[in-house]
C-alpha cells in the first residue's frame, strides 16, 4: 500500500498501467 504502481497488479487502482 505504498506505491500505486503495485496496486495495478492487485487490481485496486490500475491507473498507472491502465
């Protein structure tokens, strides 16, 4: 829960690699 980039892999907030 530190880098939003990792969230993309989790499917939480894929805005970086959307």
